């Protein structure tokens, strides 16, 4: 991200793994004094659009060459030729992690087949068929209010704590939009071409502005899954 949008990301200094502690890693970047409020939509959305437009996948595929982490959860970043396949693989991986952590769920098991056989193909396949195509763009991967701030020295927007991959440029935008709950942000992102015309405002996510960080992360993940399976339930009635 730094090489593509240098003014949008703090400067990395060092990263690596501990020799004495297995599976424990570190990352250091320059210190920046950050304001707690979110950046103004016109400036922030222009920077985000530049990241998406300039960060083009080097092999033309969706994915990433290493595993990246959303919090402490590894993402499924295996390269695929289509966005539909990459999205489905990522959701299957998320569901496996959920099963390992919480055990089986009868209701979830009933919905999963329709999710992968009906909902995902119905929503995503038209984007890459019939003459349509998607250019894989570099995305932040965990874009929400907790990973966005303003540099107090020059008032420029900054993003941090990413879990990058090459994706549809709309990927993960709706979580940030719903959390911000700001129509002007939706309008600005659309005008700059970041592709959020289908963003939906979920009132539940606005609670993240006043809840502790650990609850925010949980609320964000629950809402993302709930959004998908609401579509799944709807498909079963048609």
C-alpha cells in the first residue's frame, strides 16, 4: 500500500517474526499523531479511489501472495481467476473458522448450500459474464472507522492495520460506510469511482462508534455474515 499510495499510509520501518516465540510476529511503522475524528469525505474518498485505481493486480488475478490477517484471523488469499470464486473461497474459510471456534450450527448448515449454489452466483456472476469484467484492485481489506484517522500535523487522512488483497474495489467498503452513517461519504465515494453504489446503511453498525474496540470487531464480523445470510434466506423463497 505504501508504494501505491505513499501519502495514505504510515511509513513501514521493520517487520518479521520472533525467534524465541513460535508463530509470533511484529510490525513497526513511523509514529504519527492521530486525531480521533474521521477525515472529511471528499479528501478521504479521493485517496481511497487512487489506491484502488493505481493498485492493479500484477498477475490479473484475485488474491494475494501471502496470508494476511483480519485481526487475529488469517484470510484465504489463494489466487483465483474470478471474483466469484475468490469470494466463495473466503467465505468457506470464514465458516470453517467459525465451526472450529463455536461448533456446528443446524440453522447455519441449512443455509450454507443455498448461499454457495444460489446467492453468490446470482449476485456476483453477472459482474463477470455477458461482456462484463472486474479488474482486481488492491484493497485495504479491513476498512472501518477503527483503522482510519487524521494526521494532526497536516490534517491528511491515514489508513492503517490493513489485510490487503487484490479484490473487487467495493470489497469491505460497506462496513465503513455503515459505521460512518454519513450520506455525504456515500456520495463522495461514488463520485470518485470507488464503487459503492450498492452500499446499504445498517443501523446496527452505527453502534460501533460508541462501543469498545473488542465489541466493534465482533459487531462488524457478525453484521457482515448477517448481511450475506439475509440474502440467502430470501433466495429460498424464490
